């Protein structure tokens, strides 16, 4: 429900549990954060969040210069974002949503935000890496996942858990089926 999602953690003596969304609580391995890129109001709102509300330095401020940036092909991102705007997490936008001035504004926003987000995170990460979504979903997934686990110093890696993770990476319960693809829309 929230971003970041609250997690159950222990207080100082370890006997009491509480919920926190502090990314440095020591109770999570990785925190998913879309930063200021998830906005329905376009570039003006993106600039407001980044520059006036200070989200532009989130790696320094909240993550102590640590991060794992997961990059996805920006062509897929623009269609996924439009689907998300119209259909929520698993719905789809109608075909007409991919034409006209609103679509063009979406392309401008997503292209700018994608590049700006990637550049800022890459420049700010001192301890971490960049992962590529397509590699995690493709034939090189095992190597990409092992590289990720090595970067975050998560070892030893249980081969059975690795296999389970790879076997379940295509779950559809949190994904949009029949994704809109840019090849179909050119």
C-alpha cells in the first residue's frame, strides 16, 4: 500500500516488533523505490518532486549512497506506464490511449524521467550496481542474479533457493498479461 512498503522489525532489545518504512532499519535486503518517477501529472510534477521536494538526492539522503538500479528498456517502460495510468497494476489501456497529444506528452515525460532517473542514480551510487530487467527475465538470469547477490554481499547462495527464484520469476499474479508492446504500435 505504501512506497516503500512497511516491514516488520524489532526494536532495540529484540522483544517488541513494529512496522517501519526506514530503508536503513537493517531489517530488509533491498527496498523497491520508484522515487519521483511514479506520478500521474507528468513532467511538471516530476520536477516539483525532484527539485522542490528534494527527491533528486534520495540515494544520498535515504540510502547512504547505496543502491541497486534496475533498468528496463525505456520503450517497454513507456507502454507499461501508459497501461498503468489507464488500467492500474494489471490492467491495460485502450488502443486509442496510444495516440494523440496525451500519448505524446506521456512519451516525452517517460523518456525524460527514465534517462534523468538512471543518470542521477548511476552518478550517486557508490556502493551497488545496475541490473537490467531483460537480463533477469532472459537466458542470462542466473548470472545476473548471482552478480546482484555478490554485490549486496548475500552469501552463501543456496542452489535450491536460486533455482526456485529462477523458476518463479515469470509469475503472473502481479503482472499485466498481454502487455502492450511498442512493436505493435509503430
